[in-house]
C-alpha cells in the first residue's frame, strides 16, 4: 500500500501542526531532565514506575501547552526568522482560538494528571513553570530586556526539580543543584544561537544581547557563563550527590564547552557559533545522563 502524503490527509496534517506547537525537540530535553530528577531522587533502587509515567506525561503536556502559548505570542516575530517561520502559527495555519483551546486542553489535562496521579506540589510547581515561561518570559521579559534569557532561565531550569518533587513530594538541596546547572547553562546555550541569528533578531525588534550590546560583549559573556557553568557542574560531586564517574564526565564535557567558548572569543564565525549551540544541547543531555549512570554505578 502506498503511503499517503500529509497533503492528502487533512487529519494527519492538522495533528502534525498541533504537534509542532509543542516544540517536540525542546520538550524532549525538558522531559529527559525531569525524568533524571525522578531517578536521582531515590537513594537506592528505582522510583515507582507508575509515578514516573504519570509525572512524565503530565510535565510533557504542560510543557507543550506553554510552548503553544509561546508560538502564539511570537507568531509575528517567528514569521520574520528562518528558524521559526515554519511554525504553524507563524504561517497562519493555526489561529489564536485554535491555539488557545489546544493549550488549555493539553495543559489542563497535564495539571489534572499531576494533581491526581502524582502530588499537588508537583502540579503547582509545574503550573508556576508554565506561567514563568508562557507569561513572564515570553510576554514580559523577551521583548523588554537583553537579560531575558538569564532571568527567564529560571523556568527552563525547573524540570529536574519537578521530577524530584514528583517522587519525593518535596524539594531538596540536591534538586536545587540540578536547577542551578540548567540555570547556568541557559545563557551560553542561547547566546551562542543569538550570535549567528543576530540580524534576524534585530529585524524582529527583539533586544537580544548581541543586538543591544554587540557580538564582542556577547561572546565574552558566553565565556564567563561557561566558566560559571563549569564550576556549578562540579557541585554534585562536592556535595557527595555523585561520584567519580560524574566528576570525570563533568570535567571532560565542560572542558569541551569551555574550548568552544574560548574559540568564539579568539576567532569567531557563524559556523563555530552554530556548532557551539549544538554542542550545548549534547552537553546538557550527556551531563544528566552521567548523573544517572553515576547514581547506579557509584565509585
């Protein structure tokens, strides 16, 4: 049987458009960090799998709803940028009412799952994260200040805290360390992207750091925040949350990230900034994976 193209399958095309609203690649990293938080929260053995499943689904749904609101608010800006112009809201394929209804249904379902099948603390923390990203960052911070990524990074750093709370019903200092790692990671990660997209951000009228303060200033801050990240990433070992496997991984992964940041300052190119951005995603994924491996194979 021949495959039917999306153009000839309106339902499949519409479902793909709604899926695109949730920013699946970003959502995957969010859920991954949350799940790692769930496993790290248990000193020995495995967390309850029913809780892990419910929390994963709930957090993913609410994150998807927040992403949909972001796409709606930024639809005009997205249409001006090559990276985002294909989003269904930017193309006019999904309107305001459709996006709002979708976000309300998906986000509401996620919050109900978290409240009924996980615990109220996780539900409220996830709701606060939704407000932080969809309203505080997207509506208020992003169009107003070049420090939008730094301040708004708090909502993006919440996934491991949500995972931790889902399993334990509380927030510990270890969960906050995981929060700090992502919080410190966000500026060099996003500013690497902003460096090679500076013209697009300027055309869209967004006050991103390289637009307001120039590329040299931004590259310096990428380096400074990478140094901060390298230090923060060692905290799990310093507090005995992790062991030698994680320490070796953090030093190696951080060393590569630092090398990218130094090269950006010495000999900049858009291609290098693009590779730095891509490595930053790999860095965070590998760092949290190393935490998990170290948790179950301590040395």
